[in-house]
């Protein structure tokens, strides 16, 4: 998380510098706005990391619900053009249910995210160790 905080903050600073210097193409006010928002987001993540994680979970849940609804609508509109549109409907229903579960149980969603990140770290670590052992032959 610290990397993302620093990235948002530094991106905001760089955008403001570019807006002041006028080196970037496009409207300078837009670049300054993006810079101010980047600094604000970076500062908020330092001040309230728990709230940032909660907002991230709600964003993921809202995204899943929106994608699911669009998949269902798409399947209904394409029912005469494609076969087995029920699979797209089912996919949309699963997305909506996932989004509702994340939004209604954010603590469980956070715990699931922690487990996912931990599992990734273990698998990636084992793969890196295997790669290191294989690359030792080329030293």
C-alpha cells in the first residue's frame, strides 16, 4: 500500500510541476486539477489507510455489480444473435452477487483480499526460488 500512496502523491506533484511549466500538451488547468487530486489522494491514504481500504472494497463491489448488470443487459439484447446467452446472464448474475457480497460484508472482503495477496506472495516466492536455483547454473 505504501507504494500506491507514494505514487499518487508523486504523480500529483509531477502533474502540478508540468502544469506550472506548461510543458505538457493540453489544458494546463486540467493537469493542475489532476495534480491537486493526486496529492489529496496520496495524503488521505497516509492519514486514513483503513478508510482507503474500505473505499477500495466498495469500489470493487460497485464495479462488479455494474459489470454484472451490463452483462445481463447485453445477453438480453443479443439473445437473437448468439447461442447460449444464458451463460452470459449467469456470468452477470455471479458478478452481481459477488459485488453485493463485497458491499454487504466488507470485512470478509478485506480478509479475502488479504488471503489472495498472501497466496500470491507464497506462490510467487516459490517460483522465484525455483528460478534462482535454475539460474545458479549460469553464474
